[in-house]
């Protein structure tokens, strides 16, 4: 289970990196500005890195993993809701 969420985190980190690299070439929808696009991708990268770290800690059985793992999953849900609100 924790390996699956770690892989999910790595995929999200890769997607954020690709999105940031493609930022100069993307035409954004009207209500969005370039700063908002970069902000949401940076936030995605931070949340993905937290998911990777928490998954590794939870798999190792550490105390920080017990608290950080559910918190990072909640952070990802909040990030997704925020991104949907901006783009949806």
C-alpha cells in the first residue's frame, strides 16, 4: 500500500516538473495568470515530495510516518480541490 502511494508521489512529482518545464509554451485560460499556474505546480511538487517522504517513513514504521502519512493524503485532496476550483 505504501509503495503504491510512493509511486503515486513520484508520478505527481514528474508531472509537476514537466508542467513547470512546459510553462513558457502553454497558453493559459483567461482567468489564470502565469503566476497562478506556476504556484499550483510548485504546490503540487511540494505535496508530492511530502507523499513520497511520508510513504517511506510509514513503511519503515517510524512515528513521524504515523502522523505524516494521513496528513499528506489530506493535503493532496485539498490541493486537488483547489486546482479544480481554479481550472474547473
